[in-house]
C-alpha cells in the first residue's frame, strides 16, 4: 500500500504546475507495478501494462486498439496471469474482445448459499486461522466477445463464447503451511450433500452467449453521459457440456449523467436468473454475465466488483439482483511528460438481493448443525454497503483506483478496502 500511496502523492505534488489536457495520437501506454490491496485478497504485487493505439487522435479518448497484460500475485495466495485485447477496428464495425486468464486462489471465499440463510460467524472465522470459510479454486478462462450495431443506430447485438475450467477442493493446509485440522464450511457442505460429489472438485463449462444492447455512452472508461443496457442469454448447451447443461439470463442497465462540469452521477442495475430447472453447479453460480469483462474475475455478489465492503462471494443465489449508485467528481486535471492526468473522487452506495434461493435439502443436516449454520430464508432482505474512493486517470482510459466500503450488516462482514484499476462500471 505504501508504494501505491507514493504514486498518488508523487502525481499530486506535480499537479500544481501542470494544467492542460491534450489529445493523444498513435501509440500510448499505461504501465505500473501491480501494487494494490484488496481486503479479501491481501496485497498484490507484480506488473501490468495497458497499451493503447489512438490512431490519428480524432476519436480520443476512444482508442482503436487496447492490449492489457498482467502477471501478479496476492499475499493471500491468488495469482493472476491475464492477456486481454479489445478493439473496434480489428473487424470493421464490430467490437472484438479476447481474454485469456489463469487465476489461482488457494483460499477462495465460501460462505454458503443464499446470503443471510447461511450464518456468518465472525468469531468462528477469526479463531481457526481464517480458514473455516475458505476453499481452493483454480480457474482457467478463455473468452471471445463480439458486439455490433444495427446500421448507424445505438442499438446492437452481442455474442460470444467462453470456456471455463475449475479445479476446486478444500484448503490444502500442508501447502499453505497453516495448522488447521478442523472441517471448513466447504467440507461440511459436501458431507451434508449440499454440494454433490460429481461437482465438488470443479469441472469444465462451455458457454455460448447472445443478446441485444443499447449503447449511447460518450466513452467507455469513465462515461459522463449516455446509457449502456444489455439483455443477454448465456447457455451451456448439452452438445458442448457432458455435465450440468444450464441456461442463464441477465439484464444489465447502466446510465450516466452530467450534473455540472466534471461532476457526474452513474448507476448500474443488474438482474441475473436461471432459466428452467437444470442444476447449475455451485462453482458456476457466482459467475456474473456481462457482454465484456473488465476485471480479472466477475464472480459472486460481494467484494470489489459488485458490492464493495461486503464479503467476497457472500451473496450467492439462483436469481439475484444488485445495484451500484455513485457520484463521480474530477477535481483536478493536469499534463505531465506529454501524458494527461486527472484526480477524481467517488461516493457510492451498493445493494444486492437474492430473488430466488438455491434449493437446500437439509435431510443430512443435523438439528444442531442447522441451528449453528443456517437461518430460515427470508425474501426481501438486502445486502447493502456505502463508501468513498479516489481515482487517478491517465490519458482518460488507464485509471488507478482506491475505494473503501462499509457494510450495513455485520452478517456481511465489516468493511473492504481496494486499490486497483478502473471504475466499477
């Protein structure tokens, strides 16, 4: 965190001298040590670079091509190896996004199903080396996403293919060199039959995706006006998946308003549901559908990509909805070494809800365990948080971000602090 803080202070001290915003042409870049912090994951270190090509600059801050490269690790064990390419020039009039990632997480978060129906015991979490609510997950993902417009309108289509391979297990204590001989919640779910043996250790999923969109944003990294709405069906068809074919549907609406110069309001509403009665494996339930992926992962409600300040993967259900609402203010702009920068702050409110819970059969769960680990599911209960952030924008598209979120309910944890890149949406 100290190194990331020094970047903020260094740019702040120089910003008093420079105050000009220039159009970029040709090749540009944003590069930095991958020094960040996520209260769920720990400190991150490594390297990342984002190369941009702006062409003749006539579309700035829109770019012609973007190539993002990252190799980093977190002190709590997660490793990210990622390559992402994004362009609307590779194929004429079609936005193409390709992403290949390998993410290892030896102590991934597992808080059970259906939010408040699964009791979060803070004392239990803290007294056994923080492993009770953990399991291990290794994920390989390859995605190809495409978007196009109908003629010259703002309406368009989205399509894509995604390949996932998950390798899941209980925490490997000997590998982590952590002394813990008890059963974690993930192991208990298997013993109770809430996670079937044929899905407990992960598996492979092939997804096809198709949908419609409306996009009138003035830019992608930090829009100041416009709408981006998408309705997407994502299916794992039987002819591509030997196990657990299933289909999900999502509607995501984002809207941006300019309230005054450099002051904006933005919100996102997201609804995701399962279609039909097919069983969705537990490792696929947290996956959130989107037309293109910005973050390294987009899983579960809770954490920096959905509900900031709430425990990562705390809110997992069959049908879910959530919203993010925030004010964004760019309070200082400057130019340095022929690069454009700005400082901004954002104040936010996040909230999510489970609209249809995952079915839980308690026939193998003793009355004692039910009393310790479960509540009755009650509809209409929101998981909410609020907080504030600080941003540094580099040539409008590369954004360094720091955010702090506080949960409203102790069952969702206490708070979260995140240093990374990009606005949430």
